[in-house]
C-alpha cells in the first residue's frame, strides 16, 4: 500500500502538468487579441495588418494601396499581453511594448507617440 501511494504521489503532479491545455495558459487579455486585424482607415496608400495567434506567434504586414496580396513588408513576432500592454519580439525590428485598448470591437495601439486603430478582419 505504501508503494502504491508513493507511485500515485509521483504520478499525480506529472498528470496535472501534462493535462493543462495551451488555452489555460493564455490569459483573458490575450484571448481578446487573437485573430486578424486591419487598420481602420479610408487611405488608398499602405494598409497595415496584424494577426495574433493563440500559440503566441503572429505576423504583421503592409499591403500597398490596400490591394489584397500586394504585400510590401512583413514581420513575424512572438507576443504576450497584460491588461494594457502587448509585449512583442519581432523578427526584424526587435522588442516592443505597445499600449493598447479594445473598445467597441476596435483595437487602439499606441507606441512611441504614434497611434493606430484596427478593426477585426
């Protein structure tokens, strides 16, 4: 009986560790960012896009003149978020901490004095 309890005491933490899903590791703030976002603009110039995936990776890209598929720049990143800040490590441009708010299904980003608004794609 003592051996069985020892085995259970060893296996229980292992079972609990592996039974947690990736979704449980993600906080509520990160869940609300998941998906594709496009810059909310009437511009016919460069249109900014971002995709946040639930595995903590993402991509941002710029389409020239808003023509789908006419990508002029792309950067992959890893990310996490708190209530007010998205932390990104971008493939080409390094680390960034971007302040954000989501209101009325719009994503407001603020970084180094620049301000952008995105809507879900």
